């Protein structure tokens, strides 16, 4: 494919999605690129039916969806159509690339990332990968062999990628969180809660976390008994039953999704969270005492590794997923009355924060294709 030489305004495709952990860093990178070179044209490619098809346009960017899905581990019969979908996605990608003529392609993980980067590499287009976890996914390992640059969260990634292609950047955090100056009192009022009470934030990711939700639902009366209030993002899976448990309680704000997460972090004294790479990165930047409940079925159990990394540095607490129903709320209640431990966790987690990963990544990409 012939791309115009020395084109003034560069064109970049960003591919991937599926969860907020892929989408929001991708948007942060896009915003940083536009900040550095406002004339850059950016097109996102995602998977039809996934949340990127909603969140990316909300951020002001165009997106095209592929007919693609991932391997279904719970129902093998649902995988029958996968080869057809993958083949179809390559035809769709080829048409998009021929039309858009990108100067570079960035992959952030998710179903749509693989066919887009694979096609770009076959056509000699510079490709960049952002690997957000300490344990790289198989698709990224394959693509990394031909990638121009691989941006990683920390040291030791040479076991997955060629050392000469690596650049340690950390994970991009949304600017609204990284540079938030929202007053705690204002944030709490925005949720209709009492600024004189200690506030717990519970988030299980954009799709939800059953173990966290079940633990809270089972022990929901404990919050009022301990004079605590709760901001509870249930996620979209089985949201209705959990929303019903909390909606009539004056000390609880509950919804399936929090649009302005910076307000939730500003309001919170303590956070309950999964341990995906982006959740960890955001909580380091937000400087919040946190209790992580790692999702045990993440690839190579990387969420447990993410959480353990902080626990080893006295920067967070961890409760196992299969123990959450019995231990999670009790752990949070004990932390809520231990001001010394809260202070220690806050100091230690904030020391791990990286606030400019998006800018570092953007500069490296633009430098390479200029």
C-alpha cells in the first residue's frame, strides 16, 4: 500500500477494546497525540457490540467495528463460527487500511487488536503495542516480534518481547484522573451522600465483579452499622439485582456504571477493586488505600500478580476471590477504623504512580513516524 510521503497531518489507527482497561488508556494515548500534534487524524477500530463502540464516540473519535469475537471458554459450541469471523475481520481491516492509509497502527489489546496489527505489519506499516499487564498476552507476544515499539508497564518484559523494541512507560491514566483537582466535599455531594461520613468506593470493572457484588450484597447492613457510606458500581452483568439491594438506602449510591470516575475517586476514603492493570494504575495516581480482589481467571492469573506487587510493598491489601464473600467486607471495616494503616497504604501506593505515560507513548510514536 502506497502512503503519501511526508504528509503534513499524520493518520493513526488505534485498535482494541472490550473492557475499560483497554479503552480508556487508548483514549488517553489518542488525546496525548492530539495535544502534541492537533492535526493528526485518528481512527479507532473495535469489535461490534463491545463497549468501545459507545465510549470512543463519547470521547470525540470515530470508530469502525469488526465482526469478531474471542474464544468462549465456557461454551465450546459457540466457537464454531470463530474461523469465519476472524477471516471476515481481515477483509474488513484490509478495506479500512486501504481507505484510511495510516502512517501507524497502535494496538492496546482486545479482540480487534490482532487482525489490525497483523494486517498493518504485512503491509509494512509501523506498529506499536501497549501491553498493560506484567504478563503479556499471547497475541501481543506474537505481534511484538515485528512491532516497531512495545510499551510496557515495568521491567522484566524481555521474556515476552525483543529487548531492543521495549520501552518502559507505565500505563496511561485518564487525564481527568491524573490531574484531578476536585474537592472531596463537592465529589461526595455529587453522589448525594454525607460529607461527614467515611466513604467506601466499590468497583469491579466496567463489566462487574460477581464476588465483590455478592460480598457487598450479603453484608450490606454492615456499612450503616459502622457509620460508613458506599459508592457502588455494580457493572453491567446482573446489575438489576444489586441495584435493587442498595437503591433505597440513604448511605448508598448504586449504579451499573460511573461515568465520571474522577469524582468517585475524589469522594472515596477506601477503594475495593479488581486488580486489572488499569485499575491499579489509576489507584496509584488517585493515592487511595485499596483492597484488591483479583479476578482469578485472568490470563496467567495476572491480576493476582498485579495485586501482590502492591501488597509486597505495603501499598495495598488483598482478599482472594473465593474468600471475598466471607472476608472482604470485614477487611474493609477493619481498615476503615485503622487510620495509621490507611495513611501507610496511601503513602506507599502514591509512590508507585506514573502520571505521564500517555505523553511518553505519544511522543515516541510521533517521533518514529515523523
